[in-house]
């Protein structure tokens, strides 16, 4: 497709597509904290609980980048 292999398209989607989706999810968590008037500690707990899984994905990407270097 457009001169790119399936592997290149998948790598692009995995890095930038999922990364963009993760930023959107952070926006949703922030909006949830704002609308519920959670306060500082409540907002921290929301981000800790709901965004903790994204940390693993980001760490995996960084570790792969460091190993390939």
C-alpha cells in the first residue's frame, strides 16, 4: 500500500497510532477528574489507577528502542 510493507504500516500504527490514542485517553481521564471535581488527590488517584497500564506500554517501547540501539 503506497509503497510500504505491511510490517512498516504495523510499526507506524503501533507507535504513533496507539501513542495518540494514549494521549486521548489521558485527556478523557483529565476530563473525568475535572467534571467530578475530584481535587488534587482524587485526580492523582484517577491518573494512577487508570493510566498505570499505559506506563507498561511506554516502557516496552523505550526498552525496545534501547536494545535496538
